[in-house]
């Protein structure tokens, strides 16, 4: 038996929608991308959404929209994928990494508060594995530290405090205290990469909360300009008879979503409630069979939160990297693909070169050293899940 880690869940619905797009003669950013944006905003209970070609682009364009750059600091978690921090580097701001809390995959909120300075302009909070951060705590911290905030433009002034950006690459569809991912943080960046719950092959989106004194249409237009070379008209607007002329307002970037990608997303969105249900079933099967004195796992569901069920992060209690890697090899021998989420950023060459040292992030290292991510995707059958469970149990009993 071979069990892949995270294959895309594509049905005839997605195929038909993509074929329809191919036949339409409109394959780049056009009517389906605009429709997908509208449906994402409706799903997330926000006024607007902007679709881009990745969550990385969504985060970077958000930082650029906010005017964050050289001389500024942005805080994020040491326990995340590179994109959460690389976007800070791209805009020329200083990356400030904070350790996780003890026995937690989420950022340490006390250390987060201590890391804030007069230069801090934003916090990129990481919703890991589909479980959202404690945003009440984060917003209390930024309100308490409001006196340190020094706005440098109209948008920063309107927000009036450190901006909270959600790296929600994992959490599309998650709920925190009755609110959907996308409507909780000031700005939220989603990923629709091939391995995500909802995929457009590559792709992402940004949503935001209404900001008093700032027109949502203004934010939308700025993100459009940023994502398409600063061009005053997109391709759709230029197709109107005689409307070829455009201007380049400033030399911006190129990270728009295409209608081919959006058509995949539109079909996936129709099925998304069932996708989330199945992911919950799989997580509950794993939890029931595996959680004991040898294995613990990230909690996905509680009284006031519900995960999108993106990844199943298990920990082999009391074990180290060598043992965890041995388990991964043994699982692979039995045809089961597993993974590790994540190697903390200070362990990676790029961040070592920036001066980060894993010794300064002991909790993140402890979480990483015995973490193993089990297959979690909607193509898994119950029989395959039982096979994963039984093989893992056999291996760790040796």
C-alpha cells in the first residue's frame, strides 16, 4: 500500500470549470478571478478580497501597501515556513523572530510583547496547521503598546497601532471565537497552493477588516496596482472597445492570479464544507487511536475554536531528532509518506546568515525535534487511515 502525503483533491467539477475557462478565451486575470474574490470575501465575512499568485505575495503586498520598509521591524514566529519571514526581508524591514510558548506550536505571547519596540510596525501571526492564534491576546498586546507606535503614513495613522497580519496559509475555513479566519486579523493572507485544503494549484488571497476613515475600494485598487506593475488598467479593463490606453503609476510587481487558477478555486469552494468535514473525521480518527503516553498532537477543535484541519502535527513524547527521523524512514518503508512541520527558521542557512541562532529559541527546537506530520488529505480512505495508525503503533512499540 502506498499512501501519499497530500495529493490534490480534484473532481470532475474542477475539471469542468477549468475546461469552461479554457474555452472562454479568457485565461489570465478576468471575470472568474473577480468572481472568486467576491466569493472569498463572502465566505470570510469581509467587504473585499484580492486574489494573487501566492500567500507569500499576499503578505508582501500587504507590507508594501502599509508602507513598511527599511528602519521598521516586523515580528513573526521562529516556528514557521520561510515565507512568514522572507517577506519582511524583501521589503527591507528587520525580521524579529520570537520563540514558541513551551509545548506549543504557536508564538509565545509574553515574549511577543517583550519584543515590541518603537520601530515595530507589524506582527505576522502564524496560524499553524489550521489552528488560529489567540488573536484576543495579540490585539490586547498591540493596544497596550499603542503608545510606542509611530505611524509614517495615512494608512498606519488610520489603524493607529501595530498592525496584526495573519499568515493564514493553513487556516482558510478555521473559526476563532465565532469568527472566520480572514475577518479576525487586520489583514489575512491565505494560500491555495497544491497541498492546501482548497487549491488553485498555486495562488493566494488577502482579506482585511474595514478600517475607519479608509475606503475599501482604495485598498483594493492599491493592491491591484502593486500586483500588476503599477498599471492603471488591468487586462479586463483594457478589452473595452477603444480603451487600450493605460499608465504605469510606479514600477511595481507582478503577482496576479489567473482565471485558470480561479476556476479551480471556484469549484473547490463549492465542495469546501464537505472537505472540512472529512478532514475533521480523519483528525478525530487519529486522535482517538494514537493519543497516549507515547504520542501527543496539536489540538484542532475546542469550545471556542475550530481548525481548518490542514496538518496533523504529532509529537513522539520524550524522543529526539534521530528517533523521529528513524520513524519517518520506517513509515516510508511501509509506503507511508510523512513530513516534518517545521524546521525552525534559525536552523536554516538563510536565517543563520542573518544572525539567528536556534539556542535562542529552545521551545521551538523542542517542538521540532520529535514532530512528525501524518498524512491528512481528503483522498484518504478509512482503511488507509487505519493502516497509518497501525504501522505507526507497531514502529514506536519496537
